[in-house]
């Protein structure tokens, strides 16, 4: 199965669970009515299902590395940027309305709750998921153009308490600072 077929399958899988998935982009679909008002949001939603280096707030929290979390951590990132925004930034910056933000959050959490067990049944942990949304005729929908950069998966046998710590040689507060500096570049 090719990569495009895999991501088309995922979009179809989400549709089966009543997730509103938008149409393929106009250039890919010859029958698309180009007069439809489709608004692409200037940000995407990143959902993390584990604690990474940035999820640890204090040096004492180093024991939380790579722990799978029950409730996902949701952040909003502008397209072509690494800066994380919060709900207030999105609304104050007029990137979306309050109702659109509620719909985006609801759909993001629902997608995560569907895809997480889907991958777990196939012996993979969904560590991170990035979702893009559009608004078509006033209705918020998931953008159907998935790609491999939107999914961070690991095999269930690869997840250990110290996997990220060992991988990045993180042992103390100085190594955390160095890791964060390197990540910003």
C-alpha cells in the first residue's frame, strides 16, 4: 500500500466515525466547485500523548520523560513557525472565532481518541499528531491532505521510561538547557 493510500485510508477511517473531513484540495479534484468558500486556518493543532523534553517544567520532572499520558496535551502552532500559541492568542489575533476554536478542539480530541487505539492495536503508540483544519460553508472540518510528518509513532516495544532520556543523553538541568537550545535552531 502506498503512502498516499495509507493516508487516504486514515481519512476514510475518521469519516466512518462521523469526523467531518473536508474535500481534497481543488487542484487535486477536478469536480470540486471552486466557488465554495473554503477558509484554511493559519495554524495547526499538535496533540502530544507523551511527555517530551518541553513538557517537563522543572528539573524534578525529569522522571516524566516519555511517559504516556492519559489526557493529551494540545497546542496550537502557526503554519511556518515553531512558536506555540494558546486559545487567547488565536481569538485575539483573529485567527479563528470562539465557536470555531471549540469545534477545532472537539474534533482534535475526537481524532486523537480514535487514532490512538487504532495504532495501539497495531503495536504502535501514537506519540504526537498534527491536524490541520478548514472551514467550509461555516463548518469546521479536518483537512484531508495527511502526510507522514503529521504522525509520530513508535513501536510498543520501544517505549521505556528512559527512552528519550537515553536517546538525547539528558541527565541534568544543563543537558535540558542544551537540548532546548539545539531544538530552537
